[in-house]
C-alpha cells in the first residue's frame, strides 16, 4: 500500500475523492441558522434513495441545549409531538434530496390537542 501511495504521489495520480467531503449544503444552512436569534428546529425530508454520504440529520450531544436541532420528517401528524416539544424554537423544513436545498419556514401548524 505504501508503494502504491508513493507511486501515485510521484505520478500525480488521483486515487482518492476530492476534498472537502461531507454535506457542504448542510454546513451553509447551519451557519445561517446559528446567526438567527433563538433556537431553531429543522425538519428534513428525504426519499428512499437518499445519499447517506450527504446526511442532514445529526445533532449535538445535548440536543435540548443546541442552537439548532435536526430531525427527520415523519409526516404532518407524527411531527406534532416534535413541534410541541420544541415549541419555543422556530421550525424550518428542507428537502435533503433536492440538488439545491432551500431552507423554508415549516408549513405545518402545531396542534395543541
């Protein structure tokens, strides 16, 4: 393996994916939300063929203390518990599978029942 790496470096052969790796769109959205006042909740929609290398939903260790909380969209009815729990946060939605994901205010209403 070392020999292969030395030869690749000497010949400028491309053997690894280009950097940076990861979800750069998520990083940009996170920077934007960190500048917003108060806590934020982002509900992420994705389909069955979601690229796991472009993950959106992961949180800090202490979710309740985090400035931004990420959650998977579970559907209008199932999201209600999440929206009630984080009622003091501004709720957003984003389609994680969109080639140009756009952060939008969450369109569902919180039911108090």
